[in-house]
C-alpha cells in the first residue's frame, strides 16, 4: 500500500517540474547533458598540515562517474627549446573511446583548440588519469563538480580551456599551490573556460598549504575578441589546522581580497556578479561567491539524503560541535578544526563511509537485503558509492625531498572492496596494469579489472565476503604504510648522494608493490568465488561445505512472507493485477 501511494505523488512532483520548465536560469546546473552523472559525482576531502597526524597536507578525490576512463598515465619531465609550443585540447571528463580506437588520450589529440602556448624551458613530470593529480614537485590536485547558474554555461567550442586541461597545465608548469591557482585562473580568463565543463572546484595543495579553487564560465556569448575575461574564479586557503570537504557544492562564501594570505580571485569576481544580475550590492548583504555563482539549496534531511555528505563529513571529524542534519548546506562552515588530528588511514576510512548508524544508513531495515549489502539502496548519496572509477589520496610531505615526499594513494573501483596502492609522485612510471583497461572489455592485464573482479563476487554475500576483503587490506593496505616508510628512508638516504638513484628507487617500489597488490586481488576474487559459491560456505583447505551463517535470516524470511501476503493477486485492486 505504501509503495502504491508513493508513485502518484512522485509523478505529480515530476509533472510540476516539467511544466514549470525545470530549473530556473539562476539555479545551479551541471555543465552539460549528463546531469545524473555529473551533478553529484566526486567528493573531495582536504586536510591541512596542522590537522594531519604526520604533518602532511592531504586531499582526496573520488571519480564517481561510473563511465569515465580509469587508466593512468605518467607524463615525463622534459626540457624545451625556445619557440616550442604546447597545444590545448578539448578533454571531456566523461567520454571514453574503445581501446581499438586508441583509447581516450589518443582520441583527445584529434580535437585540438586553436591555442598553442609557448613551452617553458622545463616542464615537470606528473601522474594523471581523468585529471592531473601530482607532479614531481609535490603539487597535488583533486576535483569536484559544483555546477553554476544556468545563464553562465558556455558549452560552445569557443573556450580553449576546461578543468582537465587546466590541471594538466598546472602539473606541467607549477611547483606550488599558489602558482597553480594563478596560472589556471589567468589562462581561463585569457582563453576562455567551459566547453565540456561548467562550475568546478579543485583542491590545490603543496607541502605547506591547501586551497579551494572554484571557477565558472561567463556565458555562451563570450569570445576571445570581446576583450573581457573568459572565466570568473575565486580561491580560499584552508587554515593549516583545519579540514574541509567539497561534495559537489561551492564552498567559498564571503570573500576578503584584502587578506592575501587566504584569498585570491579574478579582478571582476564581484563586478561580474553584479553585471550578470547575480548580486545586488544595494541589498545590504556582503558578496558571497557561492550564493552568487552556484547556490545549492537544501539540507541532508530536506533532500532525503541527496545532500547528506556535507553534514556527514563535519559530524564525523568534529562530533563535539554537534552539527545538525537539518542545517542548510549553504550554512555549513568553509572548514573546521577536527576533534583530533587525522592520519592517512583515517582519511581512507572517511572515503569509505556509508553513513553507518545514521538515518541515512543504506542497510537500515530491509534496504540491505539478507546480506546487509549497502549498495542495493540508492536513495541516499553517500561519500562512498559503488560506481566510483577510482579514489585518490594525495600526501604532500615537507620533510622529504620532492621526488620522495609526494604520494598518490589510488584505490581502483569501489572504495569498500578495493585497496589503496601508493604511487610516488617522483616515480618516472605508473604500473603497467594501471595504464590499460576499458569498462566494456574484461582485461586480465588491467588492475582495475582485478578490483572489479573482487567487487562483483563480494556483492553476492556482502556481509560475509566483505570481511575477507578487510583481512586482505590489513596485509596490502595497512602493511603498505610500513613498506612506504622503509622506501622513504632508503630513498631519502640515496637522495643525499644521487637524486637519480632515489628516483629509481621509488619508481621500482611503486611498480613492484602495485604488481603484488594486483596479483593478490585476482587471487582474492578467486577465493571469494569458491568460498561463497551457491550461497554456501566452502572451506577449500578442509574440503568441507556449509551454510553462510547470516544467509536468509529469520527477520528477512518474515519480511518476505509479509510482503507476499500484501502482494497476492486477491489483495490487489482489480486494475492493478
């Protein structure tokens, strides 16, 4: 009965939305047509050096799109002769191409913009996937789509930059977060920003600090010949002893450009908002970046969990402040001092959070089924989602030489069934298995498919199989911290007499450790398949079989029988048979 009554109500709401024309011109929208993918994809967590347990600056990015290219590439450092140029390309975050066509990055080269920038004398080496994540100077970046008011969208071919292209240029040319922000902002203003992207946020960090950089297009009528800036942007630094989060919502509020230690922005950041009718200085309220350019209405409760990530993060890191789920997301602070300093393992746990024990818990009641699977119920937008391409955790560590100090921890596939694998930012290669793979072709040479292999088998008997994954993580993820510490010591010592030897050492460690983890995950997938085959419990060592203890518990059987009674044909109205 409850279900049948809900359908007409939902249809009525949908009808009102359609008849009213959907979102208004001043409401935030995703950058293009993939609304369901881009609107709520990618959570970024930021940790200042004074808020981290070891003094590192940390950021995370979850590529939550489900259809993006998940391969990784290393771009080597290079020296350039005078007169050499760097072409800019249109790079869609979402679109992929079959490996037979050359894959994403070969096809990107077939869609250049007219712009070619002069090359500097030297460009830095870096690792990238959908975005540039870390270079050999310990510059790190993480991304989250924030949307923008509809009138500012510029999906035309006119802009020569989008967010992916900007991150790659920053990786190539910058050593610090401030340098990267100024470069990306100036290039977007000069050559235009948009095309495949709308409002975007980047967490930009180095060993000393971390910034929130937010950028939006300036509308479809902009041209390079207009003489006007082709983008508007703003940046705010996270205090060193604070943490912050971006769950696909603009985070920068009031802007104080007189405080150069904490704010940067395009010169027209406020005047353009006035010109576009997004801010009225006569209204008596101070200028707010997010309220002008990308307002997001609603709270965790009012949105029925679709906007729960903001509240959930702050409640987890600072429970003493008693943040309320009823608080409008626009009213949450930019950042907060955590109740305790966070380790890299703590941050990894945050990326795996599924709102356990809250009203948004996806296994509450019947939602998780008999095996308490948090991936069945889709009503709440959690920090951890099953369709993630990969998750990154970057660490910038000031006490180590740059090629040794930078780390990108990568968890391919779903966070809960994957394992974070460390890649040194100074490594001159990424693991070969990280560089291949496609969503639509099973590839046993692909690391991502090893993790998807495990994930697929875990879903069958989740509450039991996830314990096998956790046991494997103790060896390969928790144990990696000890292995990294040893590699750090060896590489730092080598660096004193030969930086090249130190780079070779961290490269060798990166490749071998990743190969070992991927091999272990393929075996883990086989073991889980055997162990829970036919929803049984098979002990290969003892050659015995039994029953999964929690399979079809009594409460589940009772619920099924109760629903069967309600759903019997005799109990239905004649028109619903």
